[in-house]
C-alpha cells in the first residue's frame, strides 16, 4: 500500500504534513485488471475451441461414421483400417468377427478367414496383439 502526503494547515500560521491513506490500492487495481483480462482470454479460447470442434464434427467428410459426397464411409475413404503387417490390439469385449470387421470393413468374412489362418484359432483375448495378415 502506498501512502500519500497531504498539506494541512492548522490554526497556527504554520504548515504541517499529515499521513493520508490512499483511497484505492494501486496493486488491487492492477490485480483486478489482470483478472478481467484473464477471464476474457479464457472465454475467447473456449469459444474458439468449441467452434473448431463443432465445425469439424459438422463437416460430413470429417465426422466419425460419416459419408463422403460419393456415398463411401469416411473410414474407408481415409484409409482408417490398419494395413498388412501392423499390429492390432484386441479391445475388451471384441470377438474375432469384430476384429475382422475393423480390419476389413468391405469383406469381413475374408478377413476372419485370414485371421483364423494366422492365429490358428477362432478365439481372441482382450489385450492380445494380432499381426494383421
């Protein structure tokens, strides 16, 4: 807190100095400005993030489970299926048929046959690493 000095005249013809408290603290004013600016910045960033997310999800070609203008699922158009030679980790609750659908959505029965030939079994366990044939 910064104190200010003020000239005060007393009954006698002499002048003395008296210590006067400032009405508002300069530090408090700066802190209030900083807090307002921080709130304004976080509001702007939040609006930008939500707007970006909505524009991405609103786009038909970028939305998950969407369809391109040609009518093809976006997962197939973007090459979301793992390619041969990569390792696929089986998620909890997935069956071999579900893994085959994830690996080859266009022809799951062929993918299932290739997986059975690769694994030597038609059972998969959660967390198992499967080499994509």
